[in-house]
C-alpha cells in the first residue's frame, strides 16, 4: 500500500486576532489527490487550532512517504478500503520484528557472540534409536543480550520482576504507537516527540532506522536513543512497554549513564532492544507481541517479537 504526505508552508490568521506561520510542515494524507484546501483543513485539525479565520497553503508538494501519525488520517489501499480491512470483513498480516540469531553473530560490539555445539550428534542418535529413527540435540551458548532482546525489571534492579514474573497481558497483543523518527536531526528522542498522541497503556516503538547497521561495527557508533526526559514522560503517561530498533534505549556514549533504561525498568515497564522492520508498521493501529520464556531469576533474554496489522 502506498502512503502519501504533504510538504508545505502555511500562514494561519485567527478570527480574534493574531496568526501562525510555519515553513516545511508535513502531514499525512489519505491519498495523492489532496489540494491546498484539503491540506489546510487537515493542518488545522492536526494542530487542534480554534477560531481560525483563514489558512494560506503555499509551496505544496504531495510525495510518497510513510505516515507518521497525523490526527484523523487513515490510509486507504488501492481498492478504497481502509488498510487492515476488506469488503468481506477484517483481515490481518504479521510483521517479523526480530533479527535472526546465528552462530558468530555479535549483537553488541565487544560482547561475546553466540556459539552452537552438538550435545547429541545425529550420527550418535542413530546408534541409540531403532533403524530409521534419529534426532539431534544442540547446545547454544550466548549472553542474554543476543539478537532482539527483552529486558525485564530484574535486569537493572535486584528484586525486580524476572522473566517468569511477567503476565501475558503485559506482553501479548499490545496496542502499539510507532514513532517514525528515522530522519530526526538529533540522536536523542525528546519527550515532545510523544505529545501529539495518547500513549497510556500502549507499547511505544521507536523506529530510528538504526537496524540497518545491525551486525556491523557501525551499529555501536552514534546510535539513536531515548532521552531521560522522554523516558520520564512515557513513565508518567503509563506506557506498557518501550521498544527501539537501536543499540540501546540509552545513549551508550554518555559515559555509563542509563537514565531511560533504569527509569523504565524501575517503573516496571519492560524494554525491547534491537528490533527491526519497524518501518513496515503504521504509526497507529498495529498490535505488538514480545513474550520471553518463563525463566526465573533471569533479567534479559532473546525474544521473538512481531506485530499484527
């Protein structure tokens, strides 16, 4: 499905005096046919402006671009149906959000890579079983932070909930708000990035685009992160989970400070790091699942994360 956005300059005058001028503003569009009048109305609705007298839209460009979450905009597919539905009822698709774990993969540069070794080789199993039957058992050695990984409160706080203590209600089929910030001018994602949406009770997923470097040395340098203020805001709003497709939810070049990671986990909010393919998710409307195994006294573990659209 192709999505469209409008790029434009605008001047708003209000009925009771005063005005507002903006340059290079961008909003989502329902389709490619939008003109200045429609863009002006959508602009006013998105900002929640009251007592508007006139809107002047200039330098309008309609471009193919992924939606970012403009209020009131739902993309439509080529048949005219709302995405996620068809004329016979609801349909759905799954989006894989985890990296593949393989022997030798180094998730975080400097950390040990996973290693596979046979415990019961296939040839040995043939000697143990009746003819025509065989099996193999393997050992996987890895640290908890391997591939796409799930962090429970216990990872940062002794006495915090471990992987076995988390309820399925907090892990499965969570309503997701995806923030597409892959073209942000700063590495740190501020609290203001979340102000335009209701995130209470949601899984907040941060699409930075950094997953394109996964498995290479560049993954460790200049990675995007969630600021301390951004984490505090999400905690105050009562989010259920936070995920990011970057090296860490914190700035790993800050000299050891981890305010976002520590704060979220202290508040009982799990964190999923090293996600991928968040670009395939709409800003709103998908459901997120990341359920780690039931392991006691363990704080972090690789996870199969996915979204349902």
